[in-house]
C-alpha cells in the first residue's frame, strides 16, 4: 500500500492514453459486438484506479531505491540482483474491455521479467508469451 507521500496529484487522463482505449479492435472478434462504449462513470472509475496503480508503483520505486541504498551501504550491491515479474494482465478500458482479467489479449498474456543489480537493467520476455490460449486478435 502506498503512503501519504504518494498522494501527490497524478495526471492520469487515461482517455488520452493508448490508442486502444475504449476502441474496438480491427478486425473485431464476434463476441465483442455486444461491448458498448465505456460510460463516463466507467471512464472516471478506470481513471481513479489507474491513479492508484501509479501511486503503488511510486511506492515500489521508493522501496527499491531504499533497498539499493542498503545493499550499497553493506557493500553487497555488486553481488546482488533484484528480480521483478508481472503478469500484466489487467484490462483498463483497452478495446472497450472493463477492468479485470477476462480475456487473453496478447498484452495480457506476456509475462515480463526485469532484473537489476550488478549489471544494467535487462528486460526478458517470457517464453509463455506464445502459449496456447494466448491468441492474437
């Protein structure tokens, strides 16, 4: 959970974000015909949720900075790696999908891993990115 220091204003305006926001894909799968455009209330809710996610990431960033400082102070930073992983599978209005994890869009199927420490930051895509069930639309 983020602290009060992460209560600073977050410019979200997710509506000006990714081109896929509240826009059906082309070509559109048949099951998406029933999805209506996001309502103003849904957009406000998504925007608020996005702001909370940004604040959470800010808190994690602060924690990592503190951890790296401690590792350096103890003289073990050059022998330590910090590994992060995320499923990245939470929709927030992309392709008119309501918040949640209800479909297997490519952006939702990839599992990235980040490593930092004794060497520069490295991003490695997961070999599961092309796993069965992760279809491209």
